C-alpha cells in the first residue's frame, strides 16, 4: 500500500493565495492538489488533456469556457481537453481540490 499526502507532495507552484503540489504521478496518471486561500485564484489556463477536479474542502467558483458554476465539497467536475478553465476562492475558508489527469 502506498499513501500520499499534501505535505509530502512536490511543489509545482506557490504564490500569494495558492499552492499546487504534485501528489502522485506514474505513467499516464497525474494527481495534483491545489490549495486556494481566501481570494486565491487558479488563473485561466488550457490543458491538452481532459481533467477532473474533485473538491476536498471549501467552496469556490469554476469557469469552463464561458460557463460559471459554484463548486463545493464532494463535487467532481469534468473539464474537456483543450478547454480554458479557472478557479477562484471568494469564500472566507480555504478551498482544496484534486486535479486528476489521465493521458
């Protein structure tokens, strides 16, 4: 059995209001955990692969193309490949979510 934690992950990006860590990568599977503090943003970006976002805690707003939705704990969001997306935390608590990529 292998166990992976946010604390043990490799930091991919860290800045004001955001930390992104790679939790697991092997072959065609990549899992990242994103922690957005109040006011934090995962700026607009496009990935070549289909991605899944699983909200661990908190709430925020996700934009995929021009569609804007509130995301909360327990939600799984599918984002098609080659589609622009962004996430914002405008709540008073941290927003944490996993990004799952299968190539």
